């Protein structure tokens, strides 16, 4: 049986998180299909067809899919679920929003945030903010799964040439509508797909002081993140947050500045390849997980680092 | 307008959890338990809606062992009017929780169900969405602002790229994110008052819900430990190590 991956996209292109979910689908086995539900989403569908290893792209193009509202999207996925062994979506705020709705409508459990596929019915997922890993087995006829993107490499976005098939839209449930969006504009890479991340914590002292991190980030082509403490203190918006309750990241290089290393923050970044910590408190728990720790004043160390790179 | 607030009893967020030696789960014996922090935010939001004259009654509900009564008393002390415990000794997974809550919602007919976006034990992030699906209601997850007027709600949601606002018809399910509010401290007089409030106990069987788990936990392990702890003395040494040892920068 085939595996259906529900793509995350902006109608014109596919969001990178989808590529990690495709890799998870390939590990499960069986042909991989991608569903692109959007409005005027031909660009996204064409991009999905190019993903290496995809057997078919199914496209539902209707005005009520312009934005991924959980009520509409779940109804569509449920209508298309027949014949699939697994339904997968990346565990982004979009995937987390509509997938449990799909699972409940199909009367099956959802397996959230998997980081490994042991077999087609057995998966590994973090619990307790990543302080424990549970291996769970599903007995449901169809497995509804969200994929933690850091657990799987991205599939190649080029090289495939899957056929594109139109599917009919499900009726618009008309329960909800999008009123507006306030998206953070940034020329820097997105946190969840950045190769390098520079993050600030409470030690930054203020939002203005994030300037020195931005200068370092620009030098490294990095994204800027923050701990929950920095967000709670109002230094930066919540979408900067890395941690159990924010984004989970695993870049090549993670530079934690003025971050003490609360469990909830570590849960979001400890799978990074190389971790650097700069903090004036030598006892800070962040040093326990850092490959390179520098005890010192961040207001001297960070500008110096920026200059010497 | 009635609000239903489901709350979960979990290992306190300050406790460093330990995996059991036999790999069957994490140690919960003699560990401090508290209300799931996201559910506390849900209680607070419901109480504020009542204080603002939007809501008239708040019913808290919890599912689990007898000790969940303590969690419900906390909800009552924050300001819920009465509580329901669905008592069971077995593990209840999100789908079964949603089915139980559907039965309670059908009986109580709330206009809004507010609950945490996830519980900090299993980190599933499913129950609210599943409940909305089973009831055929709209949902607004990861809420950071809730406005209610004229039989509808406008909810600002925390999403990956920033914020988005959705309009949903009531009745609806709302799940809370961290910045929705800061829960009040529970005062002693309110704890005393909470002891006198009504708390009913029912069983899943009474509601006709099958709570058999769909997922079997085969094992629980500790994650691989990171080998950290190395210090550098200067920025120069850091740059050198990053460039030549870790090869993390060009």
C-alpha cells in the first residue's frame, strides 16, 4: 500500500519540512504519494513532482484550501485516505493542527513527532521534552503520523518526475476562516531549515541587544533564535523560540548566547551537530551539552567573534 | 455561556524525569505531580472570560486516577465553579480522552472547550484537535489571544512564521499556547473555598467509552547522552576549534 504525505506549501513552492516527511515515508516503504491542497497551487504541485522518490502527486485546487485551515484540510485528507497504509505530515504548527483531526475522524490514534521508523507499524518518539524516547507500536489499520523534521534528512527536491493527478475538493465545512496574518519578515534563513543558528537568552538583557547576535548571524548566514526566557521577557517574538514549546532544531552549528540551558530549551536544540555556548556563569547547564563553551561576557565575546570570523 | 476546561495531572515541570530501569516508562512513584502548565493557562483564560462577563459557568474535568481530584481542586481554586473526575486506573490515550470529553461536552453543552495545546508528559498535542473533530466543531489551536463576541471567536494563533488570526463559529475548541496569559497565584482563601465546591466522579464505562489503548509502548529509553563540557579560553581558540576541529565554519 502507498504512503500519503500531505505537503506544506505556499501554493507556489513546497516548504522544506515536507522533504523530511518524504524521507520518513520512504523508510516506511511502499510508493510515496504527495497531496498538495491549495488554491492556484500549480507551482507547488510542480515542485512536489520533482521531489526524488515520489510516485504520484495529487492536487486539490479550491479556494477553501488557499490557507491550510484544519477543518477543511482534515475533511479532504479523510476523503482521500482510502487505500493508504500511512498518512504523514511534518510536525510543524500546520501539521500539528490538522493531523489529529484527521486521526479522530478515521477513529485511529496519531503517532506524534516521530524521530525514527523501526518498522511500518513501530516508531520512536520523544516524550517528556525529549528526556525519554518511547518506541510505540500501532495496531490501527491506517497510521496517522507527524514527523519531527530533525529526525530525518531532507529528500532531494530535484530529480523526480512524478505524474500529477487532480482530485476533487471536499466540501468547505465553513466552520472557520483566516482573518489575518502577522508573519515575521526576515532576510535570514528559517530557523527549522538553517545550517547555522545563533540564539540568545535572558542574558541578552534586552531586545536591542539582539543586534549583536544579528551581526554575528549575518556573518555566518545564520538564523536567529531565542530561549523561552528571552521570549517571555519580551526581547523577541515567540516564533524565535527554540525548545519543547517552540521549534525543534538540529543545525550543523548552534551558538547559544546568554542561555542558561533549561531542560525545555535543551529539548529543542540538543540534536545540533556542534553546540557552542557563551555564558558568564560557568555553572550554567548549557555547558554540559556544549562542544565548545566559552565562559565570559557575551557583550565582549560576541562582537569579537563576529570580527574574527 | 458555559466553558469546559479539561485538565491533566502530570509530572511537575520542575522534576527531572528518570527512565525506569526496566524500560517500561518513566519513574512516577514519589514524584511531584501538578496540573499540566498549558491547562493552567486554560483555566486562567476561562476565569478571565467569566470575570469579563462573557462566561457564566466554568466546569473543569479531568481523567485519571483518584489523585486527579487534587488537580481538579487546583482548577476550582483558580476559579472553576464545579468539577468532574472521570476516574480510571488505566492509561488513557488522546483519542480515548477526546471520546470521553465528547460525551461530557454533549451532556454539559458548553460553548467553548479550552484546554492546553499539549501535555508536558507525552507531548502529543492531539486532544483538542481530536475533540473538535469528534464534535464536528471548529478549532483554534495554539492560542495567544481569544476574543469572543456574537456567537463567534476571533483567536490569534502562534504559528511557525509568526501569528495568524482565525475566526471560528461557536461552539468551538480552543487550545492554549504559553503567551495567552499568566495564571494567577492560587490564594489560601480560594483553596479553602475550592474544597467546598461540587466534584462529581464518574467512570468511562458510565459514559459508554472504550478506552483501550491503540498504541502499545514497547520500550522507553534514555536518549543518547551528549558529550559536552569542553571549555575554550578565548574567542581565538573558539574560532580555531570551529574552523579546524569541528569544521563547522569555513
